[in-house]
C-alpha cells in the first residue's frame, strides 16, 4: 500500500472530480467495494483512469483489478488515523454542493 503523505493527499484532493469520488465513498454507510464505472465521473475513460490512479498513488483508495473491471475501496481506517476529520469535511462539502 502506498504511504499517505499530506502533500500527496492534498494534491489528489485538489481536483473536484477526485474529491467527489472520495466523498461518495466516504458517505456510504459501510466500506464496500465499488466499481470505477459506478462512481460515474463525467470525463473520458482515460481521464477517469488517471483520476483513479492519482487517488491510489496518494493512498486514499485501493484499486483491485479484475481484468474487465476495477474495484475501488476507500482506505477509511488509514485516512481516519492519519488525517482525522478529513473525510467528514469532504462529505460535508459534497452535501453543501448538492443543496446549493
């Protein structure tokens, strides 16, 4: 697993699409594996692949390659240990955007 550093995490979360992915995963009632396609980033497939790679390299998510699809899982425990409150901030931002 990649080691999470503040610089990598902040750089990954600088993009609104990546913040949305992490917030959507964090707002789920429990940590379940989702497919990349189920997160529906409104960009081309190659750009979505880039976004998921950045999130994986930052340590925020774990990607599992199943050949014809990729599974995505939030590394919630590690994030909460290293950056307490970060996921709550991202979920709150997502809810504010949905209301506004």
